[in-house]
């Protein structure tokens, strides 16, 4: 398998760039204008509750939503606008240069086909392998992702494997096309905590060794804190805060991000009740006029009720010169008036963050 460099050259075209990206359904907008850039080889965590628009964004960008979804804006992969691609070109891209791992492998895998056949099919379609070569490469991939007795398990059906092994099959299938970008949508949701840690460690190792970019979609900040370099917090179809793992987890500027951190289990708060965020994510057809989080926010002010806040640099970040469309190089941005009062983030290492939040 080809190994790519994880260090992009200065001025290099971003691997993926979303600009004013929107997804509208007949009953309302699920994604309401997202600007995001992903560099080659980096790991980005997308965090938010169910219904925030995390998964819909990536499904829409790759043309995996139905005809009722109206997608607008720009989604450029390596300079090519995905929204302007024909279906044949987009199908070649999916499973090849871009791969997805879904949260429920039992739903994603075909229950009546052997798991080895399903991985071999990707190899034959995207890389032109012969039947014999595809089987040999499938066994190698199974071994690479840590499936024991790989040669014997390629001929099993999904129901004959455990949940963790099926998720490893999904990862092997994603790697089969030698992707430049791997999108993992809640890849550990249905797994116990021990297997979850193994899968996350595997994704981290593969990204480092193969030079892939990784988008990890999760509702759990502690998960992305251990795996990613940057975090984008999504709520109501918008990015409400973005920045490095260090700045987000040590100095969260948006009340929603603060709520997610307070709701996460922590070794520092053993025996204490978790602080749930009151209320629920608004439905696309019932979105507030101003800040989408205002009805749930204890700090909401009058301006929050009728004005949609824009992403702004937090104090201590203004001198970097980043705008809301340049969320790529570490600037800490937040869409909240309170963020103007947040002190500059402390410089800490990611290991400290993982220990303090996970």
C-alpha cells in the first residue's frame, strides 16, 4: 500500500474545502452554511449532538443523499468541485480517494456476502486487481487491521464475526482503495470501551503510517481529543467553534462546547453527577431566528434572540489574521458574543487534555 507524506507543502491546495456549504430538505435546512478546510494528512474531529448536521454534511458532499436534498455552495476535493461532478466520476472517487466508515457495520455490510468478497470487490473495482490478487490483498488488509486468523476469516459472513471484528472489516474495506481522506462516522458507537480504544488506536496508527487525512465524526469530545489535531463543534447546521484540540478543550469559548465538556465523564469528577445540557437540538423546520443554541443557553442575551452570530477570533487569536473561512491553521474561532471575553488559550500538550477530559 502506498504511503503518503503527512506534511503538506506550503501553499499546497487543500485536500477538501467546503465554502458556504448548505443542505436543504423540503421541511427545512439541515446544514446552514459551513466553511471548512482539511489539509492533507491531518486529523479533524467534528463534534455535536445527534441532529446537529455532522453526518449530513459529508453525505451531501459525496452525493449520498436522496433527490429531495438540495445541496448548494462549494465542496472541492483536491481542487475539483464535487457538486459539479457527474455520478460516474463521483462513484470512482468514493471508495477510492475518499472512503467512509459508518457507525453500524452490521447495517453497512451485506449480510449475504462473505466479508472477504466485499473487500475484494473494492480492490477489483478501484484498483483493477484480479480475483486471486484481490483475495491475497484482502487477507493482508485483514491482518493489517488486526483481525486474527485473517486467512480463515475472509470466508465468514458478517453474523459470524463480533461487532469489533466487523468494524475492522469496514476499516479494511475503506483502506482497500488507498484513500487520501478517511471519513469515520461514529465508528465506535456500538462497541464496548475496550474495543473502542483499540479501534481509535488503529485509526490513529493507520493515519500516521499511510499519510491519510482523517475526519472523525463523534458526539464525544474526549474521543476526538485523543485522536485529532483540530476540532470543529457543530450545532444547528453551523460550526459554532473551531480550533486546535488544546485551545478547544482547555479554553472552550462557546457555551455549547462548555456544555459538551461538562457532560463528558472525567476522572477529575468521579462520583459527581454529569451536567446535561437542558433542552434538545432544534429541528430544521423549527430553527430559532437568532442563535440556534439561545433557547438552551443560560448566558443568552437580547442580541442572541434575533441575530445569528458569526465566527470570530477569540482574544489572543485576533493577531493571526484568520477569517471565518480560514478555520484551517489553528486559529481559535467561536460564534458567540461571550467569546470576546474569553482569555487566550493556554499552551498545553494533547496528552494532558486527554487525561483531563476523557
